[in-house]
C-alpha cells in the first residue's frame, strides 16, 4: 500500500513552541503596552484565537499587536 501523504501533529508533540510563543507575547506587550503580562495569565489564554487574546489585553491595539506577534515569531 502506497501512502499519498502523512499527517502528524508537530506543535506540542514533536516541537514545544510554548517558549517561542511566550517570547513573542512579551515582545508584543513590551512594544505596544510598555509592560509584560504575567506568564500565568498568558498561558490561560493559550489556545484561543490570537486576535481574541490580543483584544483581552488591548481592544484598541489588538490588530497591530497581532501583526507584531506574527512578525516576531
């Protein structure tokens, strides 16, 4: 039997990207808010859509924050 493709879960299984995500969040918050969010608070938001996470911290700057986060990571 020949396989046409393989599907696997990279993030959280083969790679642990939590540190990169937290670093990107710290950079984003430093840039737009001028302070860092406690990592426990960030981890509680983990798994939610990125824009929703950013809106939690700043409704008015959330779109720019998403772009900064993506550029960093």
